[in-house]
């Protein structure tokens, strides 16, 4: 029934309802051990051990850690881990199928919402075009009436009388007097004032452009450093980039930069030191505990 690699044949597992299902809790209690004692032996959080006993696999960390925890717990009790590992892998398979179904339904709802959005957008464009055409037509009709009236006046207007020579001479004399009233000193001051006004306006525009460029170019970067003192699994997502996974050995570290945010999952809270922007976040939890961080 059992193989060397710890796996169990599912046909043999389900064959007959009379077979006794492996109960880690009963085995532990029969040996007179508590979860805290097992936690000290295995260095696995007693909360994680309780999840393994009750088979609430959804609360376990990533499969690479969960598998190792299950094997270590079974080894501490002196039993084969194959049966519980089979049930855990079956749970993972069910979750994978559920995720695929959820993704398909999500795509369908996305296409449906896009379809309605397209319909409403098309209606909005039609309404806007109607009002634009209506107002342009009204403006055209309002301008057309005065043009017709102006043309009719031009047709029936009498030819202007020719000005006599004395009148022309009087107008030229008035213009000469007006020109002589503005002295060269006043004209020079007027020109200087115009140049000052233009220079001040140009200076204000240059200052505004420089300030806007400084605001655009100055952008703060966040720095994240994680140092491992024990074997630790990490998952890091920075800004909108694809998330990355790391498995750090004791003494190793990982450094990342981001402009907006970090989303971090730590598989062993008691085995790392998280430093954000040069400041340590201190103790995140106990050994084997999974924590989620949103920084800043």
C-alpha cells in the first residue's frame, strides 16, 4: 500500500469504508504529548500543527513549506506521512480546479461589462454629435440673416461724395498736431515700460516650468532588505510587477526597490529580519508562522 517516497495509492486509500483513517490528534494524545511539546521538537508553530491535525489546509503556507511541515510532524509521531500528504495534494488539486472555474466566470463577466460599456459609450457619442450639429446649424442660421441684410445694403447704397480739397487739408493738419504732442522722451519711457512688463512675464513662466520639471523628476524610491537567520520562503510583489518567490538559506538576504509599494508574504516569521527604508520592523512572529506585509 505505501511506497518509498511516502505517497499512497488513492485506490487503496478509498478501498473499503472499514479502513481506519489516520488521525494525528489521537496518535499524539495516545503518546501523552501536547502541541506545544511537539512544537518544541519540530520547531513548527503549534498553530500550524493544529491546522495539520484538523486538516484545514487552506490555512497552511505555500505547498513547499506545508509538505515539509506535514512530513516533520508525522516523523515526530513516528507514523507514515503518506496518507495525510495524499489528502493534502487532493485538496490542492480541488483548489486548482476551482481557480480555473473562477477565472472562466471572471472572463465572462469582464466581456459582459465591456459590451455594456461599449453600448453606453456609443449612445453618448451619438448624443454629443447630435447637439454639436444642432448648435452649429443654429449658429449658421443666425449668421446667415445679417449677411443677407449687409449684401442688400451694399447693393442699394448711394456712392459716397468725394471730399473736397479743403476738408482733406484740415484732417492732415489735425494729424500733424496730434503727432507733435508726444515727445521722444515719453515714447522712450513707454517702450521701456513695455519691455519690463514682457521681461517679468517671461521670468514667471520660466520659474513655473522649472518648478514643474523638478516635481516630475524628483521621485522617492522605497528600499526593502530581508535577511534570513533560518530557512525561509518569501514572496515579494513590487509596484505592479509580477511577484517573485525566494527560498533563503540562513545568512542569505534579498534586496529590492520600488516606487510605490511592496506586498510581502513571509513563510517563517521567526527566521527573518525585515528592513524597510533602513529601519528594522522587529519581530514579525514565531517560527513557522506565515505573515503578510503591505509596505509602506
